[in-house]
C-alpha cells in the first residue's frame, strides 16, 4: 500500500531518542524502572504526553490530554519514592490511558453523543480511583463512537479515528481510540469497555492485546453510557496493551486492591494464579491422560471468516497440535445465532476456545458489519482475550471470487474485502474461557498460544 497511508514509523522522527525508548518499553518492564527509581515518573509522563500528541495528529485518537493533572500526580509520586524509598503500589508512576466515557470528576463525559456535550462527571470512576491508588497516572482520554455502539470509531464530536497500519482502515470500535493510541506507543496500558466486542475488535484491528473480563470483576460505577441499567448484556471494562504482560499486570494489580470491599456489585474473587492448573493439565496430557483441550472455531455457520483469518486459525492450530500435553479439537457451534454455544462447550469438554474476533481483519472505513464472533461471549458472559497472530499477505490472502455467500451479512463482508488495500494489516484472534475463568484465559495465552512469527 502507498507509504503515505502507513504512519507506523512517523512518531520516532519527532521524538528525542530517550523519549522513544521510554515509550516503546513494555509496561511490565517500564513499571519496574519506575518503582526502582531508575526512571522518574515526571519524565515518563512527559514522554507519553508528547507521543500522544503526535498520535493524535496522525490518527485522531485523543479527546483530551490531562497534562497538568498528570504532571502534578507524577511529581507527587517521585517525591514519595525519594522520601519513603518505596513505591506507592504495583503501578507506581505507570501512565494509563482511559476511554472518554470513563468518568473523571468535573470533566465532560459524553460517550460520543452530541446532546451530552457539556455533561460533567460528578465523580471519578471507581476503577480510576483504584488505579490511581495503586500508583497509576491517568494522562489522556481517548475517542469512541457515538453512543459506544459501533464496530468503528467515529462520531459527530471527534470525527473518525484511523488505523496506523493504513489510514484507509478502521481502528475498530468502540474502544478504537485506545487501540489506535496504544499501537502507536502513545500509551503503555489502556482501559477500554466492551459490551459486544468493543475491546477485542479494536485490539484485533490494530494488532494488540485486549481483555474482556467476566462482568462483575471490574467496577462500573462512574462510567457514562446510554446502556447503563440495561442488564440483558452487562458491559465490562478491561485492559488493553501491546503485551500480554501488560494485561496480566493490570488485572493482578487491580484485583489486589480488593474492589469488592467498596462496591457490592463486584464479585469477591481475588486474582488467582492458574499456572498450576495449566501445568497439571499439560503434565496429565504428556502421560496419556486428559491434557489441555483447546477448541478451534473455524466458522460460526453464519459468516465464514475471510482468508487471512482462516490462515491465522490454521497457524494457531498447527502450533498447538505440536505441543506435548495439548489436544486440539474442531469446535462446532450449536445454534450460534440463538446464543446456545454453552451447550456445545459442555458437550465438547474443552478448557479454552480459540475463535475469530470477527470474520475479517480491520475493514475499510464504513464497511464494518457483523459482530457475531465477539458479541456471543458477552451474551454468555465468558471472558475473551484478543491477541495478534499475523498480517495480511497479498499472495496468501486473496479471496475466492467463486465463493457463494450464505446470507446478506456474509455477502457484504466478502464483497468489501480487498486484500491489496489491507496488506500488512494485523490479523488477530481471541482466546475464550468459561465464566469467571479469566485467569485461565490470561495464563493460557501467556503460555504458548502465539505462533513465533519473529
């Protein structure tokens, strides 16, 4: 694709070398440097503020920079470390970006709705209070689509957020501002929201990690959305990061604050280390017993995934099939369009499931459609973690022009896919676990579920 459409390398042209190094450091490593005093929080915040400004110019992902607020907090943290010789908490000095509809006291909280412009948040959201108490520094707020209910990130307030891999492509929705900022290294760790795929779809579109936890694990108090109070499908807040280590860091730290003690809607479940379960499964499988059983969802029976997504599934299936103690099974959904997958899950007796996040890689603007692969897990309230696998390859991923679509949604998806316009775009999948088994999903992906693509 024309180089003018790819903006991946541009930020480093405008940053001092030290700031480029800081902003490209994975969050799990960055926080160690902050906690030890090797890096000052003020310097780190300044670096990320500058990179966020550049990202905004390139892909339109920022609604507001919290410069004064963030630098004041960073100064406090540096002074605390110098005086007491210990960090405030496990996120000491770490910059965290947040989606605009997650409230900060006295600031706008419009959820992308024009009529809500000027509406002020009466209090800072519970999750933000917890993160700040753990040492995090909230320094930027990010874009979202109108009413948060779109697979793309566009509104009449902020316009359209772009994808760094090609400005022809969407960053996804509704947490598309987060994914766009993170993928340009403008944030080490972000907080998004998910009611039908709004964390996982942008994460897959931009080539990062994004966790939709089981509802009731992360507080929702102080979040603005037109769906608040509608509990047919309960929304979840969750972390987004360039690394799986960042996802694990966020969840371990937040759960260590025991959020259920101040919010009766939160389940009193601490973060549980599930590596022992994983090791037991693998050991059993190596000895001929019941090993780690992973299902692969190739097609939900409604919209067949496009060639690059199928290729990603094949890569993962081949990798897992070669691991001792792991059994890979083809998982056939049961009346996916009626939300009855739980029956198929029980019948197949699988531990974890690998599924497309959507039927396509990041679509061109205005062409996103079909959320069946992501929304079904919200309906069942199963945790899902999006992760990058590969990139669109023109030689391997051209579509079969003779394919006959089964319905209008599938026809739309296939007709609007043009491999030549998506070369180099990320292709992501999701790892899904059963309700309240969030830890198994994170530990499972932390294990070896990503192909070694170099």
